[in-house]
């Protein structure tokens, strides 16, 4: 199976966050998702297909006690996720993996 990067082409990866934020009400959607997940008593969370780590970082911000791991198949996008977490001083882990592996 051939891996297809975010937005279909690696050179477009830098557009992923702004495009999603402007077209999908991302902040509202992900905030609501975190609330509905009721993570207060969880010990860890896996964000499968984490992309640039927006959800993983939001989870870690809302629940600092959780061990948060994001996985994605695109190392360029994972680098963005790591930078995002680091810039917010969040201790989240990001690993390269696919759901099918």
C-alpha cells in the first residue's frame, strides 16, 4: 500500500494546519471531542493519525497527567507535531507508524 502524505503532496504539508483551522472549526471540534472523551481518569491516550499533533497537544494541555502519544506515517508532519509540542512545553511523544502495522 502506497502512503499518501497530508494534502496529497509533501510540499503542501505547511498548509495543513491553517487549512484545517479555517475550514473545519478545528478548535471547537477538538475541544468538544476532548470533553466527550472524559479523560480525567485515563492514564494514557493514543492519537492515531495525529498529523501535526494539534489534538495530542490539546489533550496534554487539558489533562497534563496523561501520557499522550501521537502516531502518524509521515515523518515531516511528525516533525511539525514535535515542534508544536515543544513550543508549548508539552511532554507528548510522537512516533512514526501506520494503523495497518
